[in-house]
C-alpha cells in the first residue's frame, strides 16, 4: 500500500470528532466537498467503510472506531512535531489572556501573576474577571480557570484540584454575637447569602438546616461583595477555605461542617495548547492553584 496522504488522516479524525462534514469544515477551515473527497479516498485506499452516513451525521463504523484511535495518535504526534519546530524559535514572551471567576481573579490570581512575572518577565497577562463560562471557542481568552469541566470537543481541560469551602465571619462580629458550636446555632445569627440564587439555602438544607430567605440579613449575587461583607462584620457567609485561612480579618466557623468543594479546571483551545508561552502559563497556574488549594 502506498504511503497515505497525511491530509486524509487529518480530515478523517476531524470528521470523526465533529460528527459531520459541516462542523469539521469549520474546524479545519476547509470546504465540505474537500473533506468528503478525503474520506472517500481514504476508504478506497484502506478498503473499509469508515462512517455510516445518515440524518445524524457521520457515525464511525466498528472499523472506523478502531482506526480513529490510531489516527488520533498520528494527529497528536504530527501537531507535537509541528509545535516542537515552532517552539524551538518561539521565545517565552508575549500576551496571555486568562479568564477566571471574580473571586479567583480578585483574590488569587494577583499573587500568582506576581510570581509569574518574576520567573517570566517577558510574559504580559490580561485577566478577564467573570463568572460566565468564557467562550474559548471565540478566543475570549487563551486559558480559562473554571469550576465546571468544559465539554466542547475543541477544548482541552485539565483537572487541577478541589478547593474546600467553609463558613467564615469577622472576629468582631463573632465577639459580639457568639461563636456557633453546632449547625443549629446558625439560626440565631445574621447570615450572608445570594440574592436571586437559592444555592446556599439548598446547601444548608442538605445538612438538615432549613432556612428561609429572611434568615440572610445581607444578600448579593456578587461574590466579591459577599466576601467583603463577611470581612466587614456583616455576619456569617460562605467562602473558599484557603482564602479564609490566610485572611487575618476572618475566622472559620464550624470547621467540621460537610460543605461541598469547588472543582478547578484549566481549559484552553486545542489550537493554542502547544504555544510555548501559553503552555508555560498553564503549567504555572496548575502548580500555583494546587498550592493555593492546599492552604
């Protein structure tokens, strides 16, 4: 068998992952007829049917599924080869845009980027502070720090850590209102929670403490405002445990309370993951966020 044209394999992998010629054409910036011709040429060269064509798009046959795994390996190795050549001449400098939640952007990232600036002075950082899931597909950011795992095929996501949550309050507030010893004691306290979301109410109900909206004397959907309200002595609120532990203005309340954790993911578009500077920043963020979570 003659050597296969790499473009045929690349088109095959793209269609297998996208599920249709139209989606794959947008991904590769190639025409649908070209991709269709590539698939037909590859099937002829291999002597197998790779896809079942139908209303639901292109679905891999059993033979196609086996060959996809091999083709994906070839695709990844070819990309790595190309980026190795690029990386040999690409300096670690330029701009990297990071999207993160408001709390992480305001309280966690500044310290991390300060340390990054010492190690990599040629890298400029742009921070997008938003609780929305930034659309990496539109390149709103190079790297996103997210508390949910992105599911788009075009994105590469890496689990970093889990950040524990805690209840916290300012020392002066606890001095005048008392320190809760059991969850039921929270009923006699001024609580801080969300405004339009009932997430915190449902969380309390999960461990047997049913509270009405009126139990929360201060409500806001802005998590920076919520944390600053805790620090200022407005009452007891929820926050990230490592943030509370390093803040001398607050104390952790009911430390044994079984609160959920925040899973942390680093995500980036497949097309940029092999950029030397973006890879460097992603690896740096990975280690720093793990260190932050550990306290």
